[in-house]
């Protein structure tokens, strides 16, 4: 189950169990629309993808030192274009 999607789509859900389902504060089971949960797109997904795609800080500093700021900007811009907001 995509817990983050469930919490975003169903504000009354306070507990999620992969085995039992989703529950509100009183312990009542909340009916979840799995199609809606699966269709939900994390608005912050691009941030996670960019963070994974950026070169390490050490590699970025090496690029700055050896190739200059324009080469560094090109590397960063390529990642931003690959994973737009």
C-alpha cells in the first residue's frame, strides 16, 4: 500500500496496516479507493529523483575546479531538465 498517498487522500486515516487496512481515530475501518491511491502522484517526486541523479558534492566541486562553472551549470541543468517540477 502507498501509505503516503492514503494519508494525503484520506485526512481521517490515522493508522494503516498492510495486512488489515486503514483506520480512523476511533478504530473504524476506512474504505480506500485503490485506483485513486494508485493514480496519486507525489508532488515532491521530482525532488527525490533529482537528489538521486545529482553528482556527489565532491564530484560537483571537482567539476567546478577542473572544468569551470559553466560545465557545472550544464550538469545541474541537465538533471533539472530530466526531472522538471
